[in-house]
C-alpha cells in the first residue's frame, strides 16, 4: 500500500493529547500554540528576543534580525558561548551533580558524567586543543565512535571558537579526505577504533589512509583509545588523547563569540557529486535547538532523554548534544547497533536507564516491527512518556505500531520534519497541544512560515501536491555553504524568489497539516541519511569495469529508499553476480556503508534524450517495477526501455 493511500485512510484518525500530559506541558492547548505561532510570524523580533533571554549572553545583542535575502544575521552584536550555555550555567545549582551524559558501550561498559565532571573534561580537552596549536576559526575534523569524548571534543571546540566538522564513523577514508580538503582542517580527532556488531571499525586506519597522499592541511591527529586495537602512530603527527591530558589543567574560560561566529560545518550530499559543507553559526542555532527541546520534547530535570542518532549527523548535534545540554537535561548515548547482541538491545536500555523521552528513526521502527513484538514485550517500557521520530517520513502503519507497542497507547508521538540545513525541527507536533494523525508532521514550529507552492511559486490549496518552501528566516537556518556562496544561492534560493526551497514535495490537508512525500531532486533518503545519486554514480564509474551508471531510489519498506544502480560495462567485460558484488563493495569502500547499492542491474544502454541526458524518471519507474508512463517522445531509443525491464541484479 502506498504511503499516500495509507495517509488518506488515516487522515481522519486523530489522537488528541492526553489530558494528564497536557496539564503538565509548557504549551497546553492549540489556542496557546496558535497565539505563540502567530506572534513568532508577525513579530519575530519580539518573540525571539524573549526566548533568547533564556540563554546566557556575555554581551547583549543590538538587533534581533538583519535579513537581506538569502543572508540572515540573528542577535547582531550579541556575544555568547555554546559550551558555557551547555555547561557552566548549570554549575551554580543542583544540576552541578546531575547526570549530563549517561553512556553505554556496545560491549556493555557504562559511564556517567555529571555536569561538573563534563565541564572539567571539556575544559581540559579545550586546553589540549590550544596546546596543539588550535586557534579561533580553525577547522577541526571529529571522526569518533559514539563515546562521551565525541561530545567533549565538540564542546571543547565551541569553548575556544574552533569550528568543528563531525564525520560519521561509517564513512570511508575518501570521505574524510574530501571533507578535510574542502574545510581546510588542520587537526583530526579520532579513535583507534569503534565497536559495531561485535567487530572493530578501524577508524584510525581510515584517517591514515585519508592523509597518506599529503594533500590536506592536517598537521596533528589526536587519538582516543577505545578498543586497544593495534594501530600505526605517525611520529610528529599523531598523539594520544590520554597522554595529552597529562599536561593541562582544568580551567579554560569560555571565549566570548559573536552570535554569528561559525559553529560547525556538516557535510551533506547534494545533487552534484561534491558534498555540501553546511555552515551553522552560534546564537541562532543554539536558540533553535534549545527552544525545540523545550517545547517539542518538553524536557524536564527529571527526564532521561535518548536520541539514538549518531553524533555524525545533525540530529546528533542538535538533539543529543547541544539542545539537551543547553536545557540541563540528562542525555543518553549508546555506542552500538540496535540488534547487538540481540534484537532487544534498545528496549533493554530503555528499561535499565528509565528512559522517559525516546527519539529515533522510522527506519529503525520498521526494523523493530520486522523483528517481532516478542523482543519488546520482554521489557518494561512504562518509564516512557514521549516518543519522537526523525530522518524521513514515517508511514502510518509504523506510526501506529510505535504508538501501541512502544508507547503503550499513552505516549504522544512527535513526528518531526527538518534537515541538516534547517538546524532544528521545522514542522512538528507540540505534544501537549497538537492533535496528531499517523504519518503527518502536522504544523510548523515557531517562526517557521512554511507553504506548499506550484512550480511558479503560487501557494496551493488543500490536498494539492507541490513543493515545500519556507518564506521567512528562522534562527537555526544555515548561513551558507562553506566556501561557496554561489552554490548556496543556487541550491536553496534560486527556485523561488525570496523563498527557501527544501527540496521536498508535500501537501497540506484540510486541517493545514503537512504530509511530506519525499525528495524532489536526485538526493535519496536511505535509512534517514541523505545520499547524492551522482556520488554513487561517480563511485561506480571509477571502477575499471564500468562504462556508465545511473542511480535512482525505489521505495523500500525498511529503509525508506533503496539504492538501485543501472550499470553498463566496458567492452570485453562479462557481467555476473560476482561483478555485481564487486561493484557493491567498491561503492562501500569509496563512500561508506550507507551508500552500498541494494541492486546492481546490468544493461546494454541507458534511456537518454537525444541530447544525451539520462531520463532518471523512467529509471525510477523501472526500478519500482511500475509501468512506464509519461512523455517518452524525447527518448532516443525506445527499445532501451524493454531491455531495462528485464535487467537483473
């Protein structure tokens, strides 16, 4: 059943907030939400000035918003520090001895860092960075396991004004090198390895491979000992984390940084081959993360909050580290896979730690469904009070299973839509106020003026599918693409004058709720990870057997989209299942496991227009097993379609 049909069937099924939850929530009714949202749109300066006063500022701002399309500056003239807001300001009261981070390693080790302890470790590592030549504005690559030291490294960078770029631990050496080159990074923070499904991922070796060409500006590598695996230490370049800490003290003042000081660069796939370095700055981003944690998760001092995302993705930045810690919450980190050593690892963790707020991806939820309820019913999940989803559209069937089986029918679900570029949630229920419907992210967050428009930018009516745009600036918005102003304008602001185009298609129902239908451009959403089709095509063509490749996505029940590759081989090369396996491994090596093709379909030719453009629209239909429809008059060779339909993996 398609997600659109499912959505239509459940559209009138509404789950109102439980009175018990709403009575304690910060926003208790739709009337209160609408009043606040209207103010945030009509008078954003007043609204966000009031919200920003909840943060700690070293110097007050002179102007809330300076907006010259497509560039926004928030809290102009104000100075603050993210690390101070996440740590120092909690040390004067009872939060000093409260758990800031609770961590569990995949092998089973447990650690707890209080706010006081976390503050000490961040200050010490900030001094390590300074001792190793890091200055304000320097770019630092963080390629770490899911351990507290990843968060410590991030917060240490923010403390001294260095710009971090976290690279997902599943990415390859080539991905590290590309990001180091683009950002001009001078230092990499990594580990000897990380644990994943009982095996060790060779993080340090990947860093070594990334640097062996000598092309990057990296002069120092700091290595955290996680697995005790044997690694190469390059004399004069590599130093051990624990040994560096022997030479520093635990006092490091938080630098006063302008609100628009760059905070981090996070690379995300684009529809061209080169990943985009999304740039976020300090004040507006932190406010957005703080506000969404306060109003969407309704976080409280007594909560144990768990976002299952990897720190290498923006969700890990905003909703594992910065947002929860700015709120003074207890945030849980888990290193490994959800099905190691068995399929109930997540549910055992929830029971063991008394998790109250749980935020995960629809991909994971569909996997849990597939594994069976018996893994859930073994555990007591009664501590949960709020559930959330992130990363992609959640189909109504998965939403209902999540509601019934994990939430016991009592927990509100916040189905959140946002992107790396937006910094934080953009369309989301407010749990004490918003009636929810399975499969829709519901309504815009404060300051978010979202609309569905046609190709000419005209706003569409109820249940008319179109393009999702944002018509006003918001505090957490990206400030650009690192080193490429032209690409920033072209990618996000060229489609419609004065509007940010998200790249997603959507519709609004009769109640104004947004139903996201997915990517419009050639970027796939695979298990919540954005993947440029051209990146995969480039990787395939780099193999000596491949002449040409076209990559599309097809609907996948578990991952959202599966990666399907249509490949033509060079003359004299024989196609086979063995070659398909080799090509899958090649893509995995070049880009990383997340990009591994689900299918390689060999074909003699690809459908092209007379001008040579590959008609991916037709390939998507073929990949999905659908009847090819639409205009084929520009197709150069109609016989190609018939052959494609019989192409096999």
